[in-house]
C-alpha cells in the first residue's frame, strides 16, 4: 500500500466529518478526534518515527477503514457490529451527553474491537512466528501509543471548546487527562493479547475464529454499554479497568 492510501483515507474522513457536522450528529465528536489522531500518525510516519513505516501505513489504513465501513453501513441501514451498534445508538438516542462521552463510545468500540482485527489484517501467522518481525511490530504498536498519548492535552482543549465546562469539570480535568492516558496504554496492551488470541483462532480454522471473534464482539459491546451509565465516566473506567480481555485458550 502506498502513501496515496492514507491520503485518500484522510480525504474520506474529512468528507464524512462535514456530513456529520452539517447534520449535528453526535458522532462528529469521536470522528473529529479520530481524524486528528490519524493525521498525527500520518505525520509521524512522514517524520520517520517508526521502524517500519510502510507497515504502519498499511495498518493505519486497515484500522481506519473498519470504523469508516461501519459508519457507511449504518448510514445505509446495514448491520454493524455490536460495539458500534451501542455507540451509534447512543449518539442518536442521547445526543445531549457531553462530547467526551461520545468520544469514549467510539474509542472503546474502535480500539477494543476493531484494532485486533486490523492488526491481523497486516500481521500474518508467519510474521507472528518470526521473533524479529514480531518484535518490530510490537515496537511500532507502542510508538503509536506514544503519539496518541501526546494528543490527550490537545484533544482535551478541542472538547473544551465545544462543551459546557462546569466547575466540577475543571476540577476533574487533571484526573481525566491522567485517566485518558492510562486508558490508551492499558487498552492497547490488552489489544495485543487479544490479537494473539485471534491469531491462534484463525490458525485453528474459520469455525474457531468466528467463535472467538463473536466473544470479543460481545465483551466489547458490554464495555461500550457500561459507558452509557451516569457518572464521571473516566473515573468509573479507572476504577474498573480499561479494555477487554479474551479468555485464555
């Protein structure tokens, strides 16, 4: 996959953002956040910040397309996976929730459910079995974590610009930033373990893979559903832990 792949992907995301903004769709909060983080990863690729930039570019496109395809399916009335169903229904049914809540719906669905599958799209069984290649993939995976963590402060400011900020919000902001960074690191660490579990399942055949993926979908949908409960969502997540884990085989 060439650099044009990520350029066309970003163009698609910007077009979709315009559509969401024009209709005042609450999904615009996650979409705009994700667009900016995708741009940040693209900038880091261009800067030479990864050990294998071509692989990261392929992964970035595969990852984003899973969300964009779910968004397109929902717009066309087609079925979407459980985590996205919960997130999209919340955007329609509870559009007045704070923007941060809608961002977290999308982040949970995309990282916990889409990311393991996107990693399998670009890591073959042979790559998993090669210690050198696998180590390089893990290093680049962690570097993406660092890029995302660096975005937390900027995204907090972006959300503050479109939110009604209360005194409680201001008091909780340092804790929320810390929780956001912890969420990203912990969730993506669990993603790597889940990716390994999915790799084992795909080697066992399509029946086993379908069963394991269905279990991941169920757990991810439950986690997004947890976020619809009242209360300070990031602090509640910090108490319960972030991400989901597939059971050990």
